[in-house]
């Protein structure tokens, strides 16, 4: 008997619509772009936007990094095709003139992409966290450095790597403790403290806990010294878990002395 011919599928190409943040764009050919999106319902997806680099394109400006968009795509085998784009918020326009906030936002976009390694896997919490973080950054609700560290800590927590800033991360012994172990998962007691652990100040530990929990009253009242120490610990903790550092993180401008509530205090007279 002869073999039967393979069935031919003549159905329509699946079409879907979703909200998304534009994470990254890449040039493709002379006029197209590959756009990486973190969507509300479909996780991280990549799509081809045809002709958006032409000056006549009506959607090209909407598909720039930081853009919060309502997008319609045709589903493809490896890359989807962008069909329609409506702007919800163009955060890039608010960030482009502030180097500190622009570099902070870039680090947030890269983190979101790294924290969603599997394409099309739903990541609603990561999406919601990024939307809220970019909105706060664009509106200058808090110091950019604080917004970034809060975002990084919460993104790690959503991914299952929440650090402990109270009880011992290894044995659960009640805190407060004096040592921070990157590999150990946060603050550790004297019995669990491995060699090379950091010894942050109590104010720094309080700041880290506030950033993770969203206590902005404590975070905004912190001093530059604690902010810088906290940022170093957050960066080390992030790099430990994602195995290689963010390319954008060293470029972040951490010059936040003007926001230090203690920066203009006069020394006590003798």
C-alpha cells in the first residue's frame, strides 16, 4: 500500500492581543525590527515589526524600549508578527533626559528579560512588577537607586529567591543578626555564618527589609551610606542567582547624594 499524503492545514494564523512592555529592539533588514516584549498574559515573546524603521511608519515610535503598549500579533513558529500597536504610556519620553533614571530603567528591562528565560511562559507577577516599577521611575516617586533595588529584590522574590533580612536564612534562628551571606540567602546567625560574609550596618539591613516589603517611609528616610551598602549587597545577591551579572548594572548612575536627608546636616559643635 502506498503512504498517505500528509494532511494540509489551511486554517487561519492565530491572532492574539495583549498588553506589554517593550524590553528590547533589534534591527532586521533595512526597515524591520525584532521586538522583545514582556506581556501580561503570554510572558516574554519576540515579534517582527515590519517597516517600523521607515520614516512613514505610524507605529515605530510606539515600539521603543520602556514603551507600555497594547499590541496585536500573529503567532509564528519562532517569531510572531506585530500587526497593530496602541500606546498606553511612553515612559521613555519621561526618562530620556535623566541619565540616572534612564540607566536605572535599562537595568530593570534587562532584569525582566533575564527573569523570564522561557518564551511564552506566563509571568504575570514579573510583568506587574515591571509596570509598577517603570511607572514609579517615570514619575520620580522615589530616588531612582531605591526604585531599582526594590525592583531587583522583588523580582528575585517572585523568581523564588527571596532573601531573609530578619531570621537566619539557613536555620531560622530569630534575628536580628549581624552577617549577610550572599550564597546563604541573606542574614545568618553566628553558627551558620560562612567565611567571607558581609557585616552590613543595622540601618542597611532595615533599608533592605523596607525595600523588599515596600515600606517607602523607611526607605526614603535612609542615608546615602546605607543606600550604597544596600545596593552592593543587592547586586551581589542578584549576580549569585542569575550566575552572570547584568551588562547594564555597572552603567547605573548611583549619584543620589542630593536625596540624602542627612547630607545637609551641620556637625555638632564642640
